C-alpha cells in the first residue's frame, strides 16, 4: 500500500499524518487490532473471494456530486 499524507490538521494540531497512521488510529478507536478482526464472525463461505471490480475513487466532493447528477439526469424521471 502506498502511503499518502493526510493534509488536515488533527485535534492536537498535527499537520502531516500518513494514511497508515490514520488507519491505525481508527482501529484503536473501535478497539480492534486489525481489519480481519472485524470480519472474524463472518463464515469463510460467505466472504467474497478475490477483488471487487470498483471504479477509482473520486478525488473531490465536487467530482462525486457531478457524477451523481449525471446518473440522475439519465433517469426516466419517475423517481423525483
């Protein structure tokens, strides 16, 4: 996993944290040691094998909003 820097300031005024640092903090906040621990109760037979075919994430809220608006514009108008 490539480590990117999170540019927001934290509550303690830190200005540069890596995504790995944020990830570790999130796990600590919810009281688990790993992501795998979150899935421990899910039977192996029900777990997805392989990777999901997901699009690249949007880089900004504006891009996401524009994408959603384009999808809605393609609709037939029956869900307004």
